[in-house]
């Protein structure tokens, strides 16, 4: 292996390691902010009761006998 081959391999490895370091750093900082944002949204939904209202509305839709009949008829048409 010649001198220039060694230098080229060293440069490529250095660039790859630096790129991985930057990637890992950006991934760890953005992930924490995203979790904090999602926790804040969940707290806001739970705080004003809109989450509970949404669940009740979905339960009403799913358990509605008329809706169930329409879904069964639509399934027969396929």
C-alpha cells in the first residue's frame, strides 16, 4: 500500500466519522425537543377535555347500529 493510498483512506475515514458525529448530535437534540412538544400537546388536550370529547364521539360513531349496518352493506358490495 502506497503513501497516497494510506492518506486517501485516512481522509475518507475521517470524513465518515465526522459525518456520523454530526448526525448523532443532531438526532439527539431534535428528538428531545419533539418529545417535549408532543408531551405539551397531550397535556393541552387532556387539560381542556377535548381529548375525552373526541373519544366519546368516536365511540358513538363506532357503536352506532345504523353505521354498522351501512358498513356491512358496503362490505357486501365489494
